C-alpha cells in the first residue's frame, strides 16, 4: 500500500484561497499557497507520486518534496499507509453531576476516567462539572441550566488540562468576559469565522497512559481549586507543571470608553520617581507589580515576557514580549503565521526597567486594537459638525507617493503605508479630544484603531507614532508627545541633510558619564 502525506490528526483543516489553515488544541499553522501551491490537497492526502507528475519539472518536484519533508519534520504532516479515516462519533453519555459540551465530538474521550477523577475529588457532589474541548459561548447554556449547583469547566483535550473556578447560573456576564479574553488570544479562529467557516475540533485521541500516570495529580488539582479566585488553572500532562491565569484583572468596570476619549482633561501630575532620568509618578518596580497579572497566553493582554540573550556588543538587559492581534476577511494584511501575533522589545538600565519597557510597549499597541465597542459615525468630512482632521492632515503624502502607492508595478504599492488619496468620500469618523483646542474633534476611525475590519483602511491606517502607555493619562501623553518631537526632529535633520555641531560630553555631569560607563560599558564611544 502506498504511503500518503496527510495533515496530522491533531489539526482540523480549513482550505482557503490563500492556502490551508490548520487549527489544533493550543496551536495553529498556516500553509501559504505561495509557499506550497498544493497546500489544499493535503486535506485529503498526497502520495509521493503526486509530487512527481508529468506536468511539473524535476526541479519543481524536488522543491515540493523538500517542503513536504520540512513540514513532516515539524510534525505538521504525517505519513500514513492508506487513506485517513473520516468522521467521528458523538459522545452523549452522562453521569450525575457531570455533563459534556457539544465541542467534544470524539469517541476517544475517556468519560469514565474523568468520572473517576471527579468522584475521587472534594468537588464530588458539591459542583456540576462540565467537560469540554473548548471554552466558548456554548458553555453558557450548560452553566445556566445548573441552578442548584455552581458549575466548574474542565478542558480535557490536548496536553494541557484547564480548570476554571466555579460559576453560578447567574454569572453570565463573568463567563462571557472570560470567553472574550480567551477569544482575544485565539485570533486565528476569529479569522476563520470571518471567512465563513464553521469551526470544528479535531478528533484528539486522548493520551490515556499520560492521564492515568497523572490521575492522582489531577485529583489533587481539583482539590486545590480556589473557589473564589478569578483564575484558570492549567496542568501540563507532559511536564506536570501547573500555572494560574488571571481573569478580569484588566477590565475597568463602569468605564465609558467613547465618552472619555472625547473629553480628555489633563491635570497636575506629580513626579515621584526620576532616579533613572525619566519622569514617572511611581517606580518601575511598582509599575511592574501592577502589570504582571496581565501576562498570560490564555487570558492576558501579553502572551509572555522573557529575557533576550545579550549580544557581544550590548551590556544592557533587553526583554521581549508579544500580543495576539486579529485579522479579518477585509484586512489589508495578507494572512501568514506572523500576521496573528506582534512581538515587542524593551530595554533599560536594569532588568526591571527593561521588563516594564517591553510590557508597556505591548500594552500601548494592544490598546490600539479595534475591540468592537468603539462608536464611530459615518459621514463625508465636509458634512461633519465639528472640526476634523483628514487622512491627509495626519499623513501628508505627496502626489508622487499616492501615485506610486497605486501603481501595482511600483515597489511602494507593496508597503504597509500604501493607500489611496481621500477625496471627501463617506467614511467612519471618531470623536477624539484636541489638547490644543481643548475640545472634541473628529479624526478618521481607521487612524485611531489598528486591525479594523473596515474598507476605510484603503485611505489610511493606524501607526504607532505618538502612541504611548503610562501610569497616568498625563504620563502617557507626555511620553507620546516626546516621541513625536523626537521623530520630527530626526526627520528634519535626515531629509534636509542639515549639518549640526557635535556635542561635547564634557558638558555632562561626571556622575551621568559614570552611569553611562556602568550601563553601556567603557568600550563604547559616546560623543567625542
């Protein structure tokens, strides 16, 4: 029987015009048709003979074979004898106090094993237990049905087991908040939904040996669940590590975003920390303590925070972080494995400063992402009833630049900044605050928010110039203003090739020079 290349059964598959999307338990992957033209054929399987057809050259066949082997080495593709078995049987077997969500569609789910775990724990009889493959809105109905007992949700698929805190049948809003935070960290799924795909979950074969090895640990995990702590607890079956992920920690209750954005008022803000030559209302350590709960790949704003290895020419600590970002059917960015996550970096004199820098860089960009609760108005600029700034006011491209942007053969047409000239078409506008005029003004909606699903992005898109985060609105405003001044000054110097006199380092205080030596090293030349 001939060998066939197939997508690993850890993934559900979604063919599109761009290529093949693969969705796993805690992972995803995209095989671009530009990289592998036969990507969509992998859904049903490819034999080696399919790669060496008469209609393609030996060289092209060899390239395809190499790419297939690379995907095989990474675990995306597996080799099977015969065809993939299609179809799964649904489990509808239930026990007292234990119910199964619709996302569990596989006959391989060991329901009896989980019944034994629950009955061996202190939760038995006290809570309704819901087994699921995915924390989604379908769980709300199951939670609301359990009127007499609170419900705890356990995600049992994959290598990571998730356990929520108990939810009463009246806690619909809290459950929705949890699910929205999880959804924000699964933008790959959101993109597939925007393309019209109904998501299903691959028939994960539960690793029963691993489950049995960890049965006592799983019972202990359920016994230790804090019934009041707003967290999800995860347990890895492979390395037996536990982790807690905060829920609702960054939700501002009773905050009217749309009202506040059009009524910004700055007040006196006292500088309580300037030991690092910055202007802060509190120390970096205090800021770090406040922001650390926002780090989680499941429920957080920030997916992770880790230290970058120092290069030979650098002696300052550098940290990197990242956040998930959405993509839509109408997005101008082409889908790729990198399109759904954005990395950031931070540097500073100390590890704490560097961590805060990386985290705040992530927060400022995450905060710009379109969330859906922003309220725009649709109008031509000429019909707005307030002062407004057009796309061209905010990004004054020349006629030549617009021409190049819209000439497919020109390299500039491939740039992220490429856009059309706005000529008073009906578009979306957002009410913001002019700090100069001290009054509300209208600005283009797609300039205010990133990653929107609106076609108005063809006239202009959000960028990070002047985007800043701070401990207070005054601190953030100052940082954003200084960034604009800095970049404007460099642009004036660079584009005009303006000669500027050198700066003598002797004018700086000796104590500052000593700190530069301590931080950057004495081998680095500064000034003259």
